[in-house]
C-alpha cells in the first residue's frame, strides 16, 4: 500500500481513534517513524540550519495541501522533530500515516 499516493480526508471529533494493532500495521509502512503513545514521531538531522528550515517549509506546504498539520519543532539549529496525530480526536488516524509517508518522500 503506497500511503503517499493517498489523500487525507477531513476528520471531525467523534471519529473512532485507531487502535494499537492497526497503528502498528500502518507504522510498518512509514520508515523512521516511531509510536509514542497515541502519536507518531520522527526526528531528522540536517547539515545546517538553512536545510532544516527549508524542510520545515516543504512540510508546511504538504500539510496545507492535505489539510492535516503536524506539530513541528526546529531545534539545535539543524534538527527537526515532527509529531503527528489527529488533533480533532486526540489520537491516530489513517491521515497521520498518509502525511508521514508524504513527509518521508521529501526527507
């Protein structure tokens, strides 16, 4: 299953959060992401601040086009930590893994 070819769909509160078994299945499809409670995270180290900031801008563009937004933390001048979960339900949904796959394509 190529998640990067899928599109995020709007999610409202009341949508059932993804269970641990299903999350583990999807996690195998997005390299370098880890499960952290009801969220997935990835940290990427860049050569310099300019590359890290450029990456953040590209993630932002993807997030806007998908209507699904990660928490982004640029720190230590060359590291970016991304956290994904569906804010409306406070847990994981398929959208998180779709966005993770799209981010992997630009990382």
